[in-house]
C-alpha cells in the first residue's frame, strides 16, 4: 500500500516544491500543458496528451534525480562476481545507492543544478553529453529487471494527470512573502541534510560492511 501511494504522493510534493522554487520551469510546464491539452480547463486529459507531455516527464525525472523517493535498490547475487575491485561470493546482498549515483559528477553535468533539460530532447543538446552516455545506467526511478516496479506506468500517469489538472487551473507559489525566514531555514537544513546524506552514503559505500553485505556506490 505504502509503496504504491506514498511514493507517488511524496514525489508530487517534491515536484510542486521545485516548481515553486523555479518559476521559469513552472512557466514552461504550463506552456506545454496549454500547447498539448489546450487552455479549456474543462477539457478531459487523454492518454495521448499524457504521452505528449515530454517536458512534464523531464521535470518529474529531474526532481527525482535530486530528491529520490526510493534512494537505494537491493539485490542478492546468485553467483560469485567481481564488483568494485573485489570478488564477492554468491548470495552477497548489495545496496545500490542511486541517490549518490544520480548526483555523481562522473555521470552528470553540473549534478547539483536543477535543470529538466537534461532529460528533455537530450539527443539534441551537446551541453549534456555525460547524460547522453550514462542516463540509461546512472538513472533509475522504478528499478529494473524482473523486479522493476509494476506500478511504473500508473505512477507516471497519476503524476502527469495531477500536475496537469492542478497547474492548468491554478498557479501555486511558494509562500516566501509571509514565511520566507522559516522556509529559508528549512531550505538550508534540507540542502545540508541532502549533502551530508550523499556524503555519508558516498563514504560508506566505499566501506565493506561484512563479507555478505556490501554497499555500492
Ligand atoms: C513515483 C512512484 C513510484 C516509485 C518511485 C516506485 C519505485 C519503486 C522501486 C524503486 C521499486 C523496486 C524495483 C526494483 O527493485 O528494481 C518498486 C517496487 C514495487 N512497486 Fe513501485 N514505485 C512507485 C509507484 C508504484 C505504484 C503506483 C505501485 C502500485 C500500484 C507500485 C507497486 C510496486 C510493487 C508491488 C513493487 C514490488 C515489485 C517486486 O518486488 O517484484 N509502485 N517501486
């Protein structure tokens, strides 16, 4: 239950937060909603519209890259393997820390920067050569292989429908005017926590916990 609801609900909140912080991104998103669905806010959103909302898709992915709901994926190996310069026996549990991988400068151009363009028309943009090369392996929302999230299509439909339904009719702004001091404190703590978490995960991931439990960067 939590997996199918909290994930989508939290990701939606993070998207709303980033749209509030980056009004130019929100503007582009609203423009896309107008272009694809039209400005009659009573018009029903169809599956074709959802498919065509490519900037919206890029915004969701970029928010996820910086604020992943599922920050790590677990796997147990079925055979002996060499990983990170060490040989690991079969049945080793691995924790793949996507939260660190998705912010590593080895795979992302300006990883700290929020820019949905890195997922939008990526083939046409030379600025994001690293992304072009690594996006398939260094980015994950829904995991992969036979245990990949079975709700992935539904989740993207829910997110896009919700974003379209709200941002076509309403303009959500951050309440800086009244609570800006409080928000700046939250924002700063949040940014630091996220940095420390990445740092800690990054360092821990280089340690070997035990023969059978490994954290991978
Ligand atoms: C933004 C929303 C969501 C995110 C970020 C998300 C993410 C994930 C991730 C990372 C996994 C593990 C995949 C792996 O190990 O390779 C997973 C598994 C799973 N998800 Fe989601 N999910 C989301 C929404 C949903 C929804 C809407 C449903 C159901 C309606 C759902 C049902 C499941 C189930 C049942 C599994 C376990 C699959 C298995 O172990 O075989 N998820 N999800």
